[in-house]
């Protein structure tokens, strides 16, 4: 059984300490930077499964706006605390019956 946690980012705005991009890095595109910076996150999901632990960031539309791999759930929580300093509240379990974590997170954010 995999572990899934989520948190809604509090405090409205935060300094982007880490940026996530869509596209090929300029080092792999002959020096041309055609990447697009991804939107700001509204909520975070940590998922621990056989492939490792992933920290996903979702925006206000429910789109994934960045993900990173981590050794443990604690490492993913530390990364989230670093990236979103002062905005990460308590982590809550996502019920195993939930199939779409993006819709679940959006619904939780509306209720908050």
C-alpha cells in the first residue's frame, strides 16, 4: 500500500526559492532557452511507492507544476519546507479510495 500525503500552501504568496520549467534546458538545446516557467503551486502531494518518493506541486487549476524524486517521505517534506518556507502546514493522508489527487487537492483547497 502506497503512502499519499497532501498539504495546502498557506500564507497566500511565497518567494520562489526553486523554479520548475517546462521544456529542454538550454544546455541541451544549443544554448537556446525556450523553457517556460511553471505556475505557482497551490497544494503539494507526496506519494511513496515502489519507484521511490515523489513530491508533486499542483497549481490552482489542478495541473502539476513540478515534481521531484526523494529517498524518503521525510526528505520530500524537508524539500517542501525549503521551497515553500513558512507556507507548509500540516500534512494529511489522502484516503486510499481517492483516484485523482489533483481533484482531491482542489476540493480541499476550496474548503480551506
